[in-house]
C-alpha cells in the first residue's frame, strides 16, 4: 500500500466484525458484530469493562490479529484480503504503538530506543539518528537523548515511547492504557500532549479505563459484551455526552 492523500473518507471501517476464540463447547465469541467508523484526525478513546471486546478490537485494528468474520477496511483497503507480509507492511508503515508499560530497553539511551523501529527497517545509522532526534524534539525530550530510562521520570519515559511510535511517521497511533502506570499529574501531561499531537493530523485510538482521561478524546466508544454499546463526545472536546 502506498500512502494515500488526505481525504474525508474514514481511515478505519469495521463492518460486522466477529472474533471467536477456541472451538466447539470451549468456543468464546469475543466480538459479536462490531460496526465502527473512524475518521482521519479523530482522537478516539475506547472504554469498557474487562471482557467487553475492546482489546480484541484494538488487536485487529493493529493488524496483530484477524477477525473471524466481517470486513475491516483501512483507507478503503480490505485488510483481510492482504497477505501476512502485506499486513506486516501496513503495520510498519501506517501504525504506531504506545503501551502502558513503556517497553523501553533499560540499558539503552532514549535516542537508541527511538531508533529501534528504523533499525528494523534497515535504515542506515545516520538516517536513524537524524529521524530519532526529530522525534525526541517533537516530544520535548531532545536534551535527554543520551539518558537511559532509569534517568527519566515516568512521564518522560512515556514520551520516549511516544517518540518511538512517531519516528516512522504513522497515520494512526494506537495507545493501550498510556497513562496506566503514571500518577495523576503525569497522566494529564501525557493526555494534553496526545491532544496536541492529534491537532497536527495524527489519528489516535486509545484504550483506557479512566473516564477522566477519556474526556481528552474527541470521541468515546463504549464496548459491552462484544459490541459497541454507545458513542459519545469527549467532554473536553465537544458539547459533552452525545448519543
């Protein structure tokens, strides 16, 4: 897939998505027909109790898993029609991932942590360093490039993780509980940063259990029992609760 020009079409469309784990009497249907459309430049918070299907949906959106049935379109392309290698390429070129646990290499500098996705792409050292420094500067951490994770605060570590996700210039940032390991002050810092990042044009999908963090999003999608229960506006980015 080549990068498409900016358009008004949804960047992500899910139609009748189901996901079943196991077979026979042990089968469990995690998703029961999810329908969801996400526009470019949206900031979406995904919420729901454990077992509601939100994590399974995010794994499908991240091309880490495939649905049992239904249609998943990314920029109009039906993802389930792609080969395993093509899905991997989509993931590397279009998606950035941020996790609750930061997932930084402990004995490696911030710069080297951010370079890692480019190392997997086979880019040369000079190109990797230049791109990683730009990404660190983007999150306000260029002066800390030589610091290891142990020398950074929790909020700074999450910013390094965000820089690592941004270094490949993704269309969509998928964030799984990005404030789950942070105190309230650092959590707000990260959410304010993600909101500003969204204003630059990056589409953000974030799983969170915290209603106060979800309010930073433009759209809040509530999952229940393997389905989208309701969709509403983020209180900080609209007129409050919607449908």
